[in-house]
């Protein structure tokens, strides 16, 4: 799917994992992409002049504002925001200390609000916000209270801002993936407290795909990227306030 060649997209956490495929998808659609993350993973250099890395810690409000300012200085405009930055970790309730709770909310939830707030003044009618949430934003799971709370919050932000910003011609949607085979998911599932419970990761994911999905497989990171592009495009001009599962049928709704 191609988009207007002058469209400028800001992707938080856009240098690796799902975020890298989101960046590639928008780049492939003809857009200029600002990849906002703490460290430069080299993707912007690999993709060329239509992609720029901007260093920022999106859990910090001031950093986010500076990243938006840097994007405008580079590209001159801002049309689409994709809030993808996040982290996953499992802990039982009695092990959730104040620091863990604060980190999970800062990275997974506060960053979304900060980025939307910083970008709003620069989004024109026809602009779009796409939040990368999770199936964990729709149903709880054991040892996952902090992450689920954050992702439920992302879905709440999505629905609320869709109502708030619709009159300005700005659409706001979310994508809710299940497990996607990335290094980050593998690292998270290696935690003994994760649902894998010490199983070999590939075996656990294969069993999950076979027993929990309708399609017998897990979504690809590239499919998450394609959905983000679609939601930001004119093809979805009547779609806002939706939190769309990209889960191969784990949670039909």
C-alpha cells in the first residue's frame, strides 16, 4: 500500500523488533520516517535518506518534545504518529515493587500520552495516530498485572483520543498483537515467571500457535507493520477508536 510521498511518520521504538518492521512498512509505502529510540540500531542508515534516527527516552516528557521538534526540523511536518515503544515482563503481585510498576507504566503507557500530546499541535486534518497495544490490553493473565494494566490504559487512551480529536480530522486507532517472533519476545518468555514456565521457547510458541490460534500460526512483525500503514492511510478514513486484534484468531471479537 502506497501513501503520499510527502507524509512524515514518527515511530517510537522503531529501530528493532516490531518497530523495525513498522518503520520498513512506512518506508516501503513512500513515507519519510523518524525512528525515535534510545539507541541507534542502524536501521535508518540502512534504509537511506528518507529515514532518520532521533535519540530520545520516550518515558521522559522533555525527551519526547525534543524528538518531535527534531522531526519537524528534519522533515518540516508531521502526519502520522506510531506509538510502538514498550517492554514486557512478568511478576506476581507480591513481587511488583514501586520501581517495577513505575517502569512498566512509564515505558508502556506514559510514553503514549507524552508522544500524542507533543505531536498534537503539529498534526493536521487527515493525520493519524496508531498505538501498538497488545492482546494483554483486552484480557488479563497471571503474573502480568503491570503489563496488562498499561496496555488496557493504551486502549483507553486510543478510544478517548478518537472521540476528542475526531472533530479535528485526526484518527486514533490501536493494533493489539499476540506473541510475535522477535528477540524481545524471546527474551521476555525466557523469564521463569512467563507463561512458557521454563519451556524451550520455540516449542512453547509452536504449541501456543497450534492450540490457541484459528490460523495455526502467529502473526509476523511485517503484518503488524502492514496494519499500521493501513490504519494511517486513506483506506481507513472511516476507522477510528478501534483496537484491532492482529492475533491470527486467538481472541475473535
